[in-house]
């Protein structure tokens, strides 16, 4: 039996189950069309304008390379990222020795929100791919790679920065409770975030976190929304 037989089956199942549905358009969500249009302007006029705040520089850059390709070509990117999601999910389940990990990974691929977003140009599954890749890297103590993936999580969807406390906790637990390694991961993650967000920062300065309709940013509100409102009091206590 092939060494990667299960991984090959997962890949084939995901790809073949999506192919009939990637030819029609970029999807019904206008945000996907905005990202592709931002990529078009970026490539043709060498001017960067966010598709919407706070900016989605990774997907916007990728679309600057493929904006003029057929719909199926662009949507295929989401299919491939979904394949990666399922493979990393499978590896994480295997790491924890979860029974039926192969079948769970197949079922995961057909969760409605995963399935729908794997056939359109929205970057949700791209973001999930980087998140799972970062988790898997932490489990295997590859903190530099994990930090790189975390930077890509945030550059794909900035609101994913709210996961940083959970990732620091995960790093602490699986890096033998070594505070230096936690600091290493956090510094590298913030560095990669800044690097990947450079187009946005250079164009809009530090105010890029505001929405297009807000006059100013309330950082205490953002901190509250990104911590207490997500993890709850017990979650924050556990992380602390």
C-alpha cells in the first residue's frame, strides 16, 4: 500500500467533488469580486487600494497574478487550499491518535460552509489552511514555520489576530512550557504580520484597522472584542 494512500484519497475526493461547481462565476459574495478587482488594479496600474478595510493583502496579491484568468482557474485556488485544510486536519487528528481520523477528514470536507467556500473566490478556506498549518507546526515544535503561517493567517483575514492568545497558549504547552520559545513565536508572528501587511501600512498608515465607515478606531473596544468577547471570562482565565 502506498505510504500516502489516505492523503491521496482525501485529495481526490475534495478535488473531484468540487470541479463541477467552479466554472460559473467567482461566487455571490461581492467581496470576492472586489478582491479580484483590487488585484487587477494592483497589477495593471501598480497602485494598491484595499478591496475593503482593514485590507486583505495576501489574497489581493495572489489575485493580481491571476485576475485575468478564467473563473475556474481562480476558484481552483480555493479548491487547492481546501485540500490543504483537509490534509492538515487529518495530520492533526493523527497526531492526537484520534480514531477514524481518515473518515472524519472526509466528512470535514463536506461541512456546508467548507464546501461552499471551496468553490468560490472568497478567502475563508485560505485562512483556515494557514491556521491548521500553523497549529500542526506548533504540535511538531517548528515554531519558525508556525509563526510564518500565523502571519499568513492574519494577512489573509486580519480579524484572525484574535487567535494569538490561543496560539501562545498552545505554543507554551507544546514547547515544554518554555517562555523563551513563546516569546520567540510571538515576536516572529508579529514580524511576519508586519511584513505581509506592508502594502496596507505604507498606503494607509496605522489607521488601516478602522472600517471604511468609521471616523476613528477604539483600541480598547478592539481589544475587548478580540479577547473577552471571543474566549469569555473562563477562556481568558485558562489562557492566563
